[in-house]
C-alpha cells in the first residue's frame, strides 16, 4: 500500500515539475518578446524636439514621459521574470516566500512571477487596504 502512495506522489511531483518547466519556457519567451519590444520602442522614442507651439511641446513631453514609464514597468517585469527563472533553476520556484508552502500550480500558470500563495497574497492586499484608510 505504501508503494502505491509513493508512486502517486512521485507522479504528482513529476507532473508539477513538468508544468514548472513549461512555465520556464513561457517565461523565457516572454522575456525575449519584452526585450525585442523594448529595443523597438527605444528606437522609436521621440527625441526632445523643440516645438514652436508650447502646447505641442507639452504634448510631446507627456508622450515621452509615458513611454519612459512603460519602459520602467517592463524593466520591473523583466527583473521578476529573471528571478522566477533563477528560482526554477535552483529548485526553489513555487514556494511561498511568506508561509513556505507550495504555491498551487494553477496560480503559477496564471501568474508565473508570483512569489506568494493566494492566501498570503490575499492577506497582504487586505492589510494594504486597511492601511490606505
């Protein structure tokens, strides 16, 4: 009887590991796409041109600042992707950094850069809402 449970456990572990390797492939693809898009966007970023109309100048500056903010978000996402890939390689991926429990594989598939299980993340968000009041 014990042998059957171990086999089932091993099968679940290998299925989880298989899913994690799929997540890694998707993370690598996402990283490559972000880097490619960032390069294209950087080349298309408008120069700081002086416009005769003050309104045009302000509009161009707003557009430029918006693009730079987007790049900042992409940099943050790239950092999270790199950290997730590093955790996969070291065997620590999918472990909640708060409670130490395994993060549900469905959550990892939906949000591959997450570092918290749904329970700890929900609790964190509730605490943030209370602090905002």
